[in-house]
């Protein structure tokens, strides 16, 4: 099986902050649309934070229990959730008009009651790995099952770090806000394990409205120096 192209896309400030900032959603997703994503990949913790940021958890309704008819051009939302963090919450993402449907990436140790929750609501899920989902195998299976060529990662430091550390990331796309937040901030690339240097190749540097910059880098290779 072949791994799809994996592109990380995120909005950050000039000092690297990606938490607790006001993101220009039109710019963020407008630029992201140029990649023609087939799969929108998100980590469970990032998804949970998103629910809390955008109004909280609405009650589940009858329509949420089944797949919805959506444009086949819309991306599948793949959520990495081996621990079942999003049990009772996935209907929030199924309701997104631009989401074809949700598939969950789990592992052999995922709680059985979470798998039953997924089955009862007709969510697709892919089981790889023992304790954690095997990202390489999961990406290959996503490409094969959904004929996906491009995966866009819209997540935090844990998933980004894992993909970079395992050599699965192909490009990094950043919307740079003309803003400094100061103080301690979590780096988007804080969790890249033992990899000390990751060499990049600049592919795009475009000035956007309101002083924003759009930077796209190709991931060349890693070094443990």
C-alpha cells in the first residue's frame, strides 16, 4: 500500500503560539482548500478543544446516528482516538457541512465500549497498533479504503510531532499572524522526540491580507545531530 501525501496546516503567531489566538478562519481554511485534501486528520485532544471553543457539546439527535448524504468532494475527517476521548461527541463533526463523514483511528487497546459506540452510530474505524494507532499503517489504509491522495493535518504538537518523528510528514503550511503573544507558549513542534533538526525547503512565501504571511515548506530530511 502507498502512503498519501501528508501536509500539516496551522495558524501561528510570530513567536510560535497556536493556542488561545483569534484565527482568521476564512484565511485559514481558504488557503487550506488549495491542497485539495481527501482526508482531514485531527487528534482527539485538538478535536475536544475545538468543541469547547465553538459553543460546547450539543445533545445528540436521531439524524446523528447515521451517515449523512454529503458531496463526495468533501474530505473525510479522520480522528486519531485510541483512548475513546470523543465518546458521545463525534456527532459535532458529522454535522459539519464540509465533512463527508468521520472515520476514527483506534488501536488494539481501545476500550470496547467506545468501539460499540462507533458501531451503533455507523462510524467507520480503522484498528492499527497495540497501545496507540500505528500512523503509517493507518495512513496507508485510509489511502486504500477512500482512494485518498492528500491528507491535511489540522492538529496540535502531539500528532504533528509523531508524524514528523516517524518521517510521515511531507509538507508544512503555516499562516503567520502579525502578532506576538509573549510569555510561555506551547510550540507547535514541541513533541518531535529525539529528532534535533528537521531540514526544510521553502516552497511558498505569499503575503496575504491584513499583514498575514503564508509559508509552505517541504520536509527534506531529519538529523539527530
